[in-house]
C-alpha cells in the first residue's frame, strides 16, 4: 500500500529511524522514499502541465478577444459598406429619376417645337411645315426681292414669328437655302448656290440677333438641286425658291461632327 506524501509517510519514517529499523524495514523506508520522489516528480510534471495549460488558455483567451475585436471591426466595416451601398443605390435611383424627367421634359420641348412650327405654317400661306422632316419652309418672295439677299420687311416679320420658337430646347437648326433652276444672268452672283448660300446666311444672322444661340445654328446651300416641284412652271419655281428651317438632334446624322470645348 502506498502512503501519500504529506500525510503518514513522515511520521512513519521518523519512527522507523528512531527505533533502529531492521534491514527489512530499511528497505521499506527506501521504497517509500523512492515513491515520494516519484510522486514529487509526477506532481512537478502535473504542475508544469497545469502552468502550460493555463498559459495556453490565457493565450487562447487573448486571441479570442482579439478575434472578437477584429470581428467587431469587420462587422462595422460591413455595416458601413452596406450603408454606403444603400446610399449609392438611392442616389443612383434619384439620378435615374432625374434623367428620366429631363428626357421627358426634353421630349416635351421637342414635341412643342414641332407643334408650334406646324401652327405657324397653318396660319401663314407663305410658310409650309413638313411633318416628315419637321422642317418649316418660308417662301423666298416673302424674305427677299428677286435675285437679292437683303431681307425685306415682310421677311423680318416672318422671322420675328419663328425666332421665339427656335430659341427653345437644345436642338440644332440648319438653315437651307434653295432656288429655282433659272440661271443667274443679271446679278452679282456666280450661280444659284452662291445666291442660296447668301440668303441662308442672312437668315442665320437675323435669327442669332434675335436670340437663337450661335452654337446651335448653321446654314447650307442647295441651289436648285433639291426642287419641291417642277421648274417648268411659274408656280413650281415659286415653290422651289425657299429657305427651310430644319431642327436637328445633336446626335443626328445630319448634324455637324465634333465640337471642341474651350
């Protein structure tokens, strides 16, 4: 039977030593001492293991705390990112709504432009609206004297009606000059293209003076190459002598290409 250290072993050993033990008893004492030393080594080993486990536990606890703090940081970042995403999504929705509203307003302006040009033509026999192109034609006789490019008072009156309509929106306006096929004989013009060009330019200058932005307006000359009617009759020639105001979208194939900002 083993006697635990710290209980009966010390008194027994003292008693045996004091009483002059026999060899057999001495052997027992030696065995007991060996057991004591063995138990001390075991206890010391358990103590070290316990200390190591305690240190590992403390290290794991600290690491757990660090991980918990790190998790809180990541969670906060995730919450912030989710909030930012929600804000960005909301802002995107608002921007899309604003864009849709702007496009709707733009379409309304364009629709109003076509309607108002058509109204001008309906109330004036010297103007004609083409629903296919959205253009408004003004008879050359109203704008100019024969073979001339100086604007007549009646032409000024006609453009006074048109200018307020053309100032609206962000569309481009192309001014097309057209003539009949009669050759130039007794005038300063080299040909019908030059006459058509100068008439279109004069209309452009008047419209700019009346407030149409110059970056949205330009002119072209077609001479007698785009007749609306036959040039074999006086009535047909009268229809062919005209200035057309053609609204265009900025991205239209007929619009000038490229524009460099200052």
